[in-house]
């Protein structure tokens, strides 16, 4: 049975948030792709789905509670609150 992180957000300062996430991904050795209104993080942890973050909207990623990726996903998502609004929940 897996564990999933869900989010809903609206990021007002998208470029600042994107730069923060990209810098964190580079430091962690994670791949990172972006376009105008979304970015995708590709972690190195086994059994953790990539996390696609949308400027406005919702999304999810199955983490299976695999650490440290699970906690790092939470930190990244909650950091969006500095750039807009975000709600995060898990199951």
C-alpha cells in the first residue's frame, strides 16, 4: 500500500518559487524540468513518483513514505506558501 502527497496551490511569485525549487533540485542532484506554468521534479529515491507542481491548480505524487524524498517533497510544497497560497495533505 502506498502513501500519497496531494496539493492545491496558487503561486503569485512563480519565477521566485521556480528558482528556489530549481536550486534545491540541483543541490540534491535531482533532475528538474519546467515550462511556463509548471515544473516537474525527478527524485533519485526508488518508488517515488516525480512531482509536477503547477502554478495554479492541484496535483499529487506517490512517495510511499520513502525518505528523504517524502519529507523533501513536503518541504518544497510548503515553501510555496512564501510565494502564494498552498494546501497540502497526505494519505
